[in-house]
C-alpha cells in the first residue's frame, strides 16, 4: 500500500527533476551558442557545424525510427534530394538561396508521400530493404543524369552570402544549423506529448493492437514519415548552401543513413536528446579519426565499433542506460524482494494478505525474479 | 473457416464461445470487430449492417475487442494504455468521465495509473485491458481468452471483473479455453466445432450436459 508520506516526496522529486532538466537545457543552449566565440579557429567551428548537421539528421530520422520503430537506412536519400534540390533551384531556376531551401523541402515532402505510401506497407526487414533501394536508385539517377545534375563532376552551389569572410560564413551557418536543430527538437517534443504521438508510440509497440483500438495506423505512419523527410531535406539543403559542393556519391550514400541510425541508437531513440547525444559522440569520433588518420577507412571502423558497443551493452542507448543507473542508486536504500524475508513480509502485513505493490515493482525493475 | 454460423449477443448478457482449438472462436471475434472482413455473411450491430467495416467504425458502433494474450502496451503507462482505449473519442469531458468510470470499476487501474503497464502482474494487465476496452462505452466487449497464462487466483479476479462489466450494462462475447469456468460466468453458451455452432443454449444447461462435458468441457462436471 502507498504510504501517506510518499506523495509529497514524489512531488518534491518531480519538482527537483524538472528544475534539473530546465537547468541542464539552459546550460546546454548557453554552451552551444557560445561555442563559436570560444572556438580557437574556424576549423573547430566547421567541426561544430558537422556535428550539428548530424544532430539535425539523426533527430529527423528519429521522427520515424523513434516514434514508430521503423528503421530506415535510406534517409540519406531525403538529405541528398534536399541538397541537390536546393542547389539546382539556385543554379538552374535562379531562386534566392533560402527560398530554394524551403521550396526544395516542400518538393521532398510531396515526393515523400508516394514513397511512404509504398514503403510503409511493409514492416521489419522488408521496410529496411525498400529504404535502401530508394537511396541506390537516386544515386544512379543523379550520377547518370549529368546534363542536369552535373553527374560525377558534382554540382557547385553559389554561397548565399558572397561578401562574407570564410570565418564569418562558418559562424553564420553554425547558428542556422543550431536554429534548425532547435525547431526539429521542439517539433519532436510537441509530437511526443500529443495524442498523435501517443498513437505513434502504440504503433511502435504493436501495430495490430493499435489498429484494434481505432488508431489510423497507416495515415499516422505516413504523416510522421513526411515530417521526417522534410526535416532531413532541410538539413541536406542547408548543408548544400554551407559546403557549396555536392557529389552524388556522398549525398546519396547508404552510409549517411546508417550514421543517422547509429547516432539515434547510441543516444536512445525514445529520448528527445538521444540523437543529439549520439551525434556529439559519433560526429566527434568521426572527425577525430579523419584528422588523426587522414583519408583512410578508419572512421568506418570507429563507427562499426561504436555500433557493436551500443548493441551489446546499451541496446536502449546511453540516456536510458544512464537513467536506469541513476534510478538504481536512487532506490538503493529501498526494499526489494531479495532483501525482505517471507517472515518479515508476513509480520509487516499482519496476516500476509498480499504483496506490497511497490516491492513487486522494485523487484521487477531490478530484474530479480524472487 | 466459419460456415453458416450465427451468434447473437443480447444487451447486458455474457455469451460464451467454447470449443476445441481451431474451431473458429477467435475468428468470430476478429470478424465482429472488423479486424477480418468476411467473404460472405453479415455483421449487425443493433440492426445496422456494418459488414466489412474496419476497427475504427466498429468501435464507433460500440464494439470493443480485447485481443488474445497480454495485449497491454508494455512500454507505456497504465494511463496511456487506458487513454488509448478512448482514442476514437474527441470530447475531453467524456474522456474524463470514462476515465473516472473505469478507475472506479477497476481499482488497480487507479492505483497503478503512472506505472509502466509491463511492470504489472498478468491479472493486473488484464484489468488494464478491460478498462481500456470500456473507455468507448461499448455496447459489447469481445474478450479473447482473458484467462490465458493466469494463475487460478488471478483467473478468479478476471472472471469477477467480467461479471462486473456485464452488471454495469455491457454485453460480453467471451472466448475461453477454460470452458467450464467461462460457462459458469456466462448467461448463454455456444459450442463451436469446425467453424459451425455445434450446440447453443443457456450456459447452465450446457454445463449440466454430460455428453458435452465429455466432448468439450474436459470431463464430467464435478459432483457437489
């Protein structure tokens, strides 16, 4: 039974937890915004931009992966389409750069509807294969259609701020990527707390059960797939305006989709900041290995090792693992079935007419079978 | 496959389908809740023909289905599980009223409101499923093997709750392997075999029939 003093205690813990959460958020935002001023050289800012780009991409991927459990390895296709769409709209249609960015995102969103309509009819491994097929088809199209896309020669995208010094260019794009990440995180947070999000999470757990309760599963999956594709496209388009040089081999790469999955899994797909944390770890590790070991495939080995570590030791990601560890420390002073004898329980409950629910809960959480 | 089968569920009654494995009991429920579309035949709710409609429409018509096994969303809280039951409802006031109703009917739901549903015992999870099915104020609840995997004590609690649901005005169409226990709680029984209704009638009469007892209920009734 619940003790009378437990409720105020829990309310107090809730307030402390909220305060800690808000404090950590404000500290994180302050560090992120002051990073360009503290960076010793423009190179560090470009590393920051690369990590922010990874964070936007993996957060975008997490709209589908985190909410519905559908693992797409082909999300690089939407980033590539956003990048090439923006570049082509600037160079061929002569649209202003940031208008091109949003028009390209709208076009990708429109394209994601038929793609999602076809791909989301299958589940599990079949969906993964369909998503890979998409990125491979687009790679072939953008490589072969050289007269329009530049083919293997690539596509040069004019800089949106031509008069700006290079360091100032990086600084500006750092803040643009940070703003896009903020919008993506806010959107994820809103969906997570909405009725729509509750339906998506039910789909993630069991589509058939969710359908039996009247959740419009296909419509929901399609909507969140389009939202995910749109944010991925915006990240790709912003990258095109920042980097200014596009190559289909890198833009339509299965590897970029795999990185998105790895980052989200590493941080924790069910947590708002999971993909961001994953991007920080993977992004830094990739940049470090590229700088230290040059143009070798070592960064792929690093990514593979990280994936292995996640799957073996933290299948739910760093954030859930750390949260569980903290919870164990926090509840270490409380009782569990292992620590209470049958005689003590009988004495505590008089006639032994039931098991204390909180004790059952503790024992189940700690994995003790009794 | 179902053949020439008719099952009627009167308002405020428990109708129990029993029969051997493969008799078509769960299929009847899936057709009735819109999870399966029949090739022929009709599904009528209060005289309205709803044949071929999906679960959303059937829920709106007052038909709720509790699937076989433990069908709670284990990684979601009890609150989220219950609220998902009212997913087709839009009126916030009505949702609040229904939440209050099911929390009263199933006290464990209120007590474990913020717990993850996967941390509850099997019997408690089943009560969450019942509460979830009652969120839409259904006219009939379809229960597929509610005692599956439960110990005798938890099974007893589950059957008590089924009777309470009936007493609260909800009709129940019950599929159960624990045939004798189910018929004891039911008003009417139907014995299915190979997709057909083998025999139907008042549950007490079916229970008292020694031949049916031998064939379908796991032996003769115990002498009292």
